[in-house]
């Protein structure tokens, strides 16, 4: 199993600003995933982050808007840039060990 | 593009009933299927993982089945309890380094 922590747990931000979300895992993992859950919707994969390489983004998500860092095998950050109210969502970090995927508690972001 | 549908979207039943949650997916070329529960303000908890070669998995009062060829999975909850109240999410994984594709979930309320 894997225990994942995220910071911050929630934040309220102004339009046009940026927020960086941190994800820490209690064990070394190759791949980390970032998901978004918009209000009333299910989870959507934003990108996959491997240590030592550029993140791979899903259709509809771009690096300029959601830059990701993966400096080592236990840590990753996701930045939500130039925020608008449409970015209000829960952002979740996830890792896979063997075949099971584990999720962090999420960061609840509200953009005013 | 894989699409996952969950029926019903919401369900409210009295305590003690057995119930079935349904999940369907459009592309049968999956690597595995995972059921999660999501509690308000918390992350996702993995309940059951079924590999594409398996037909079912059981954990306590939970039983999940998989019919890959027809693109269907069911989650059976026996003797439901108020603590089972949560949103239940079905997610499928394609091959390789893919993340998960989620359904919108079934919001379950068990009445005491």
C-alpha cells in the first residue's frame, strides 16, 4: 500500500493567481498521477509524472496551465496557473503500487 | 476513447438490504477494473481490484464481478450498514502506463 499526503488541503484563491499543490508519498514510486474532480463530476486524469522526465498530459490539459515537477521518487507538485473560477475543483494525487492505485486526500481549490 | 457509466447515480435504501451497483465501459481492452469509495472531504479508498483475466473478487461483505467481453462490472454489497453510505466509483485501467478512467459514481445512502 501507499500513504499519500497533500498540501494544502484547501485554499481560496483570487482569479489570475497561481497555486502549487504538493504531494508526498511514503514510499518510492515510479509513476505519480494528478487528477481533477470538478463539482458534481467524476475524476479526470490531468497528467502522469515520471521522475526524471517530462510529465505526459491528457487531452485538454497543457503544461503552461498545469506545470508539474517530479524531483524524486516520493514527491511531486502540480501548479494551477493563471486561475479562473472554472479551475475550482478538487485536485488529487495518486500512485500505483503493483496494480492498485492509491489516492491522496485531495486539495479543494476555490477560485473567486 | 474509453467511457465509463455507472447506474444508478443515486440510491437510498434501508439498513440491512443487499444491493447492486452497476458499471459499464465502452472499450473491453482493459487491464483491470477497480472499485473505490469516496467519503465527503476525504480521498478515495480502494475497495476491490479485478484483473482483466479474473471474473470476481470478494472482500468481506463486498463482491465485485467483471464481464470484460460485455463491458460490465457489478459491485454487490451484502447486509448494508449506515457506514456504507458514500459515493462508489468504478474505474478502468487501459494497458501500459495509463491512468484510470472513472465513472461519475453512485451516491449511496443507507438509512438507519
